C-alpha cells in the first residue's frame, strides 16, 4: 500500500511539473559506455557531493541519446550533459546556448562487421544496413569523413544507416538481421573484436586523421555562472581521474559492477586498449571545418566560441 | 429539419475554421513575444518555409508517400484476412471461440509493445514495421465486420435461408452488402491505428528502407535539432490524416456505402 502511494504521488508530482530543476539540485546526464567511466567513479565515490560540501544535491540521469540530453537541457531539466563533439556542434549551430566545460575521454571507435567479404567501405555499398547511434552522432560524422576521404562522397552510405543504440546494434550485428556493420565504441567494440569472425574495417582516428576527444562535458550559461558548483564539478572530475590511476583495484570493483564485466576483462579494456581519460579537448577545429563543408552545420563557428574559459 | 442540419454543419465548419485561426494567432503571438525559447517553438513562417522546402527539394513527400502506401497495403491485406476471419466466425462456433479469444487478448496490446518480439522474428526492417501495422489493422477490422454481420436484419437472413442460400451466397449477397458501414468504420480505425504504429516503429528503430518514412524524417530532424523540421513533419502527418479522412473515408467509401 505504501509503495502504491509512493508511485501515485510521484506520478502526480511528475505531471504537475514539480520535478523541474530546483536550485539546490545539480542534474547530470550521461550515456552508457567505457568512455564515461570517470563519471561512474565520481558518482560511486561521491566526489562531487564532497566538493559541494553538502550545498547541493547531485542527481544522475542516464539518457538514451544526445537528442534527449539537448532537449532536457533546453527545458532546464539538466545542468551538465556529456556527448560527442559533432552533436554538440549541431546544437551550437541551432543557437543552443551551451559550451564545452571539459573533455572527458578519448576512446577507440570503429566500424566493425561480421561479413568476411566486407573488407573496406567500398564493399559495404548496397550490402545491408549499418547501425550507429543516430544521425549526426560522432560515429556518423566519422563515417562521413572516411567516405569523403576514400570515395569522394560523404553521404554515400547514408541510405544504409539504421539508428540503434550500442547494445541493440551489437545484437543486430551478430544476429541474423540485415545489419552487416556497426560503428561502435568500447566495451562493444572490444567485445566484438574479441569475437571470432568480427573484424574492423574503419578506425575512428584513421577517419579523423588526428586524435580527438570522444566525449565532452557541456553546460549552459546558467550553470557556468554558478561558479562554485562549476568549479566543484571540475575538481571532482580531477579527483576521479587521479583515483582511476592510483586506485586501480577499487576502480575495477566499482566499474565491473556498473558495466557488468569481469574485473580482468575490464582491466585490459581500461588500461591496455588506448582509452585515455583527461580533460583535454581535441579535434574541435577539424570537426567544425568538416561539418561546415558538408553542410551538417550552417554557421561559421570558431573554436574559442564553443569553450568555456 | 434538413435545412437546420445543413446550416448547423456550415456553422460547425466556420467555427472549426475560427478555432484554427485563433490557434495560429496564439502560436505566433507566443513566438513573437518570446515567451518560449524559439528552439522549442519556432515561428509559423519558419515551419511553413521548412515544409515547402522539404516538399520541393527534399524527400519528405516521397517519404510520406511510402508511409501511406505501406499502410494502404496493410489495410488491403488486413481487410482480406478480417473478411475471412469474420466469415469463419459467423458460420463456425469453433472458429468464433478462437478469434474472439485472440481478439480480446491481442486487440488492446499496443503494437509498439510487440516490437522487440517482432524484431527477433523478422529482423529490423520493412517486414517488422509491416507486421506491427498489420497488428494495428486486423483486429479493429475483424471486430467491426463481425459486429456488422451480427447486426444484419434477421429478416434478410431468414429469406436467404428459405431460398436455400449456401454459406458463400449468404456471405456474398446478404452479410457483406449489409455491413459496409461497419467495414468502413473498421477501415477508419485501422487506418489511424496503422498510422500510429508506423510512425512509432520508425521513430523507435529508425529508417526501414532507402529513404525511410515520415517517422524516420521526424527522428532525423530531432537528431539534427531542427525544430522547424520536426514541426513541419508533424504538420504533414496531420494534413495527410485530414486528407485521407476527408477524401477516402468521408467521400469515396461513404459514397460506396450510399450506392448500396
């Protein structure tokens, strides 16, 4: 009875809009994947709460994709969101009042297939569907970059794309479906490459031509103006990075629970497979120039305009 | 009486038009006074410009055509299946119990809830979306045709029986012609359920063919944060819905009914 009352109450509160952001709450959105590992550590260890010294309550939400993060931020339901640089730039182009507050991670990202006959992008033409998280995602833009470089036409495979999140896309790839390739990230990328018959036909960095930050943290001006909270978040993130380096064993315990992976597997994924965790932001200029050239964004954006100080 | 009905219908049309204009005026006012973030609510001119641009230079019309054709195909096949089911239901107690049980279990089930199972069976693609639309269409058609059959005047049935009509003759000459209105109602409900199923399915797992349908268009516009494009897609969905109601259900099929 008590549980039922709680459910009814939460529905009424939700409908009446009382779940809107209240001033003593910081709401942070993340997505699923190893690239978000420092956030998991920060959450589990309570670093942000610690830095805020109890002034504000921290609420974590896991949203399905960048579009949902953008919409939540637009309706003031979210303070900090994490995403790839291209969808962030699409928001900037649409005059979304947000900027990058920090980088989060650099991560391997790749286009994998289970078809022996497919060895490069050309082999994919008219061969089946290619799963990636959504149009305009970092995976989509990297694919467009590679197609532009190798075939001279960035949208050559657009009509073969299918929007699927990483777990579903991976299931579709290994199942008997029309999906023949998936542009994915760790742990799915590593799982895939460890599976017999699956091979990579395009590496993200090769497509980009230079190293790039895979995930960045962004916020709107309103949160940037809240200096104490803004700085607390960055300090908490620093602590998460240091913790991941210094306390590997506890890090693995925390993350193996979050990701449902064995600790030894996770150890090799985190520390031996080119995952780089840090606040540096790389690749913004390159993404801007390519996306502007190919019409994904319509305005001339300068790197300095998209980074908070 | 007839005159009153006619004038009341005309009044209704005028009132609906006024409400529509008032809605547009309020929308534009909210935008111009900047009560809401323009990314959430773009101006009407922006939306219309986008709609025209997408129709003239983009694939939107082709995407809409594909969506509508898919639903019409599902309606056609669904109608055939529902007619066979209703025939068997009317003349056989065994089939009636089976179909009634299936309809009561499956009709309230939203197609989207079946999506993960359908994907497992058919994979992602046209087949999956088609299966979901068929689910939305068949049960409403069957239940309406069945009701139509049951409401046929007993006198007609008796006359047919006395003349030694076979099951097929009874179906063809008595039941079917006397339940056209119920069938049209079933088609109308099937159309709206099919439309909803298609859009939801496409929005959940993306494109289903080379260009995708209207659902995929909406999904894509959302990904690119193109608010005007999203509203333009919704406007097109509404326009198609109104046109199908107006020209196919209200005129063509009703005329067909009147002829009988």
